[in-house]
C-alpha cells in the first residue's frame, strides 16, 4: 500500500512557509506523494451536493503550489486531487505539467483530473457545462499526444481542440507521457478511468456499495477498451486515524494508494498527526 498526503489550501491557507514546512515534513515522514485540490473560481451559493463552498475559500493554483513545494523537497511525488481538466487548455497544460516534472526531477507523476461540479465555474472559464466530460476525454488525448510528439510535430482534429504540426518541449523526464489518473464520484468518471486513466481516485462521498460498483465499472470498461484492468491503479481517501485493519480491508478491495489529510488546521498539531500516522505504518 502507498500513502499520499493532501494539502488543502482552503483549509490550511496559502502561506508559503506553512506549505513548505508541510511538504518537507511529509517527505521526512515517508509519504509517497503530496497532492492539492483545485477550483478555478467560486461564487455565492456554489454547492457540491449538500456542501456550500464559501466564495472566499483560498483555492490556490495547485501546480504553482506543487512547484513551490518541489523546490524544498527531493523525493516526494507531486499530484493533484483533482485538477479540473475541462477548464485548462490542454496545449498550455501539457507545457506546464512537463515543466513541473522537469524542475522537480521527474516527480509530477500523480496528476488526477476531474470535470468539476459547479455550473458557474464552468461559465466563468468559458466552458459549456454540458460538454465538460467530452472536453476532458479529448484533453487527455491531446496531453498524451503532445508529450509523445517529436520535432516533426503532431496534429489533432477534435470537437474542441485542433492544431497542426505542433511541438511542445520540454518533455517529461524519462517517460513518454505523464500518468493521468481520473477522479470523481460518477459512473461517467469511472468509465473515463477505465477507458483512459492510469488510475482511478474514487470520490470521498461514495457509499461503499456504490464505490464497489464503480470499481467494477472501471475494470469492465478497461477490458472492453482492450486495456489491462489490473494496470489501473485504485486510489482511495483515508484518514490519519485509520487502523492497520482499515488499511488491510481496503487492500482486499484492490486499493493501491490511500490519501489522507490532517484533521486540524493548527500547524503544529497537523504535523504531529502526520508523524503519528507515519510511525504507525512505518512509512519512513
């Protein structure tokens, strides 16, 4: 089992010293990865299910934060949970992600993408909310095409993106393309993970039975697409208070990575929680 840690700027703030202290401590504790969430724009009354998002929540740009964290760490992998893919142009994003990978020495390896659930956010980004799933599918294809392309350039002619003989450099370090995981709580997200994802990050609000149904959907969709279902990594939210029994149960379900986050915004206590978890599971 691999263990990642999430740093949520809406909860912990975007203070640079706190972010770097958190990243350093996560690496020292032995966590595999550090991830950040994203929202492009909020607005009064924005809701995800029953949860209202105050418009003043400081959702800092995750890639900028990860680059900042990478400068003070050496080993920990960098990830998003999730980056809202339809609201980024994939040609620009391919460059940004490869640059983070190069600057971090090949650590931008846990990109997890989603499609967003806020119609007002889509409108602010100039995206038709109803098309965001198809845009995400196309954007994943564009990212991989650009990362794998050479000096002769690559071309694409899709519903949302089109270009001829385009080159994007620098390239990711030591790999043809960066892994792309798919996060979400819907059947559509599960199918996207099966068809295109290197991994599936199940939504944290999914009931256990629905989560199992969606995992099966990931696997059957992968098989139907001619892909190896066993090669699609399965990431699951967890808690810093979970026991070894809890982890064993998730491993039995096929979970390959658990992402946790501190329960307190108080800096000292958050680091203590991380240390206690790392000691309990002998991460270092």
